[in-house]
């Protein structure tokens, strides 16, 4: 709360004119509150009880006119209110964007800022609406209370002696609950977010949790989060009960006190009209305004504090994390939306949740020749936990420069895990991974980007032109090279439909297959010597997939493909089969002879949904 005070003061200080005009309109509301009770009192004392009904009706007409004058007053208030709420929303949006961009620029272990969309949409609107409600209710209470209390004083000072103590006591008790209740709401919101985040992560990693044997631990963590969320909700409910008690004290005791004090007041010469006017002030002005204020401060005020604390919180300041970023070469600028999707496996089909793939140094894919291998794994082991079964176990793999290798195996066996290890986005538990003779683990992002490109199943495209998307990994590509890539990979119909290379790309309007074609053409143009396709053609028809893979295989460099169809595996020079027990590597015909799993996969492909003649 202390952190929010300085920016709040600066925000209001820059809008003194709006505040002054708002106060002028609100003064009319004070006059309205004053005239309603005063008119009732005078109509009784000077009119009806004095035997002059006409005079009484005139006073009531004045009170009615005061009530009807509220409509233009409210309109004027809302016109001025926009001068406060809209700049607040604009400022919060700028702050949320700056904070999210700062975090994205710095990187770090937390990855992208997944709460940015919530801050830009839901939380900013909550802050705007809550602020508008608070301004309206606080302004209304202050000026209405001023008019009503002035009216009570004008009728008889003794009325204030009766009404003020319970009114002030209930209001003080309510104000006392604001800070602890805001803290309780903040803790409850944090506990709820932690529980939601845990549930989302656990749901996305069910296969990993099962394979690694960490399900019970995750379940216990979830139970702890549920218990913490429940405890915070109970604490919040307790403070809500105290707030309700304060509302009862301030909202009902003044009326009861005034009723009980009628004999005493009558003994002091307070007229019947003054008593009726006092009740009018309480029931029509003071208590409704107080009830609205307490409700707004207790609900909207607490929400506003929590949301402002999150949106205006300190900007990220951690040092940049050298997380691998294989989707762009050194010096290439990132577009507005982060290209993380081009750099990491999608995790949608294969997180390596099967048993470990085991192979000897000579029995897997030793490769041929004495040249430096394009890809080399030396006794690589990967486990997602100290006591979990390894996903890959002592795997040796050598892929020669210019070779086309396909990786096959059941879903969840570790194919995407293998591509992430080769890409350098995942560190092995043991062993060594090399690309072009260089160890990829903990290597700088710019160096990794120069060595390989990883295209995942869910292809990433960004808002911009077709040319911008195609040249993203090779910013110096000329128009002729872009045209050649479009022609080679069969993108001509798509590019023409979008308006040529200068046509705009709207990712939401593209099909998954069209996005994959753009990502494949981008990889084709990349200068990186190694292409990793993690089911990157799964949304293409067989003919388009064949054309794309043949083009990528003819491109200078090495191609490693996680195969989605049998035809994709058959096109490769060699095939690596991961079966959870041992890894087999060879040509299509060799594996049909010695790998029962590959024979089973071949039969499934021939008879299943992936059949291709």
C-alpha cells in the first residue's frame, strides 16, 4: 500500500482541474441532501402542524425538486469521471506492456510472462471499474454526508449528539478492517493462483509424472495448496464477518439510537418536524451513502489494491538467462511475439515418458567415415527425477554430415526429448551431446542458433509480412532466395492468396498446415547446418509432406526428423527406433528384419490413420 501511495498522489496531482470540476458537481449533491431533510422538517413544523397545508406542500415540493435535480448532477459527475478513469486505464496498460516486455527481454528461468494477458485485459479492467466505483461512492458519501450533517445541525445540534457516535464508531471499525482484509485477499488470490498454476502444470505433465514416479509427490503438493487456499479463504471470510458487523453498527444503530432518544430530545425542545427531518436524513441520505461506501471499499477497494500491486509491481531485474534460442541466428531481431514455439518441442505428443532407450556404443547409429559427426550423443542418459526410470539410458548416436535420419517409436517414448537434447534446450542427466563437434549443453543462445534449427509440431508464425516470416532466420535473404524457397516447398498458392511476399500474415487466419509450411520454408532458408523437425509436418497432407522433406533433405546440411508417417521414415537414409528397452538404427529393410517394434509400427502405419501408399 505504501508503494502505491506516491504514484497515486502523482496521478491525482496531474488532474487537479478534473478533481475541481468533479467537486463542483458534487456540491450540488450536498445541496440536494440538505434540502430533502430540511424540506420535510419545515413542511411539518411550518405547514401541516401549524395548520397551513399549502406551506407544507410548498416545502415538500422543494424537497421533490431537490430529488429530481439529481439526474443532471449524476450526468455531470460521469462526464468528469472519464477524465480520471481513462488515463488510469491507459497508464496501467502501458505499465503492463512495459513490464511484460522487460521480462521477455531479460529472459530467465521463468520463461515468458504467462500472466501478461491477464494483466492487459482482466486485471486492468478490474482496476478501472473498481477505481471508478470508488471515486463515485467516496465522492457521494463525502458530499452527501456533509449536506446531511449540516442539515441535522441546522435542525438541532442535539441530533448530532445522538446520531454521530454510532455512525463514527461503525465507520472506524470498518476502516480498521481495510488493511488486514486487503492483505487477506491478496494472500487468498496468491494461493488461488498457485493452486491453478499447479493444476495446469500437472495436467500438462501427466505422462511425465507417471513415467518418473513423481505422481504421489505432486499429489501431496496439490493437497497442500488446496489446504492453504482453504485456510486463506477462511481468514478472508473472518474479516468479511467483522466488516459486516461494522456495517450493522453504522447502518442500524444510529436509527435505533435516535428512536430511543426521542423522549430526551422532545424534552430539550426538539420539534416533531425536526425529528422527522432527522429520520429522513438518516434513511434517505446518510445510511444509504455509508452502506454503499463500505460495500465499495470492502470489495472494489480491496480488489483495486491487489490488482494495482500486481500491475505496478517492481519490473523484472534479473540477469538475462542464456536459455537456448535456436530459432534465430545471432543478430536477428525478435518480433513482438516471442518465438519460443520455434525453439522448443511442443510437448503435445512426446515428452519422453516411456522407459529408457538403451544402446551400446556400436549397436545404435555409429555412422560412417572419420569426419566430425553432425550430431553425436555419447552415453547420454536423461531422467526427470533422481529415482525415476531414465527416458534415455546410455544412448550413443552418430549422424554424419549431410545425412537424413528419421526417429520413430511409440508416443511418449522420448522422441521429442531426443530432439530437445540435440537442440540444446534440455540438458542430459549424464553423457555428452555434440553438434558439429561442439558440446551444446549450456552453450550461448547465439551459438546454438548458428548450429541448428528446431521446428516443433505447433509452428510459430507472427504478425507481419510473408517475407518477414520467411526471412526471420536469415535476415539477409534476397527476394530471389525467398521466391526459390516458396517455389521449392510448394508455398506458391498460399503466398499468392496472402498477397505475395509483402502480403500481411495474420496467424489466427492460417490453418495449422499453412503455419507449418511457413515454418518449414523459414527453416529451409536458415544458414544453420542442422535441421530438427519434431513432427513438424503432421498437419500436412502426404504429398505436401513428401515435397517439403525432400526439399529439406536436398538442402546443404543434416536433417533429423521425428517421423509422423511411414513414408517419412522410408525417405530417410537411416531410421532410429526408440522402443524403451534398446535403440535400433538402420535402413528400412534392415529394421524390418531385426526390430519387432519397427515391424509393428509399419503394420500400424499401413492399416491405421497414417496409411500412405
